């Protein structure tokens, strides 16, 4: 296991960490480990949640990458025409 030394923690932040630890019945050290673990996993968890949502939304779709790219280009061109007209 790794170790970290954190200096210059704001007094109010440390007081909140102590209060959270007390409410959870754990040590301040354990609360800080939990905070670090939650922060380390946050991006990964968000990615996998988004991936699951996208899989569900596209389940059964028979689109190819080329079709998706072509559709996006058409939508982009249509939007541009609405904004600036046919040049």
C-alpha cells in the first residue's frame, strides 16, 4: 500500500472530514482513504455508466460507423444551411 502526506489542509475542510468520520463511526484516516478511493474511481465509474447507457440505447441498431458519420455530416450541413443559407 502507498502512503501520502497532505499538508496545509484547510481547517474547515479537516473539521468536516472529522465530522464525517464520526458520523460513520470510522477513523479520520479511514475516511481519508475512502475519499481518495472515491475520487480515483469517479472517472472510471462515470465512463462505464455512460458505456452501459449507450449500449442500451443502441441495442438492436444495425448502423455502421460510416452511416453514423454520414448522418452527422448531413445534420451538420443542414444546420449550417439554416444558419448561413446556401452560399
